[in-house]
């Protein structure tokens, strides 16, 4: 799937310095760094996206 024409959405929880943008795709979610929109994009399956969100919300990646 060509994701060059999709509309990215920035999380309302993103801080000014730590921004992630995402877009829903059929059966998947693509994510990118909003400060580097031309940089890498990661496509995760729906299950992987849900798992990542649960881990983040659970504090697994807190510094």
C-alpha cells in the first residue's frame, strides 16, 4: 500500500518535543516521527499496535 498520500494524525498526548503521528490502514497502523516526516515509517499489524499501546500505557517504556 502506498502511504505517501495518507493524512497523518498527531496524538493529542504528544508533547512538543516527543511527537508521533499515526495513520490507520486496512488491518494495520503506520507510525512516523512528526519532526521527520520524510524519514522512516513503520507499519505494524493491528495486533502489534494494540500490544505496543498496552505496554506504553502500562509504563513499560518509561524512563
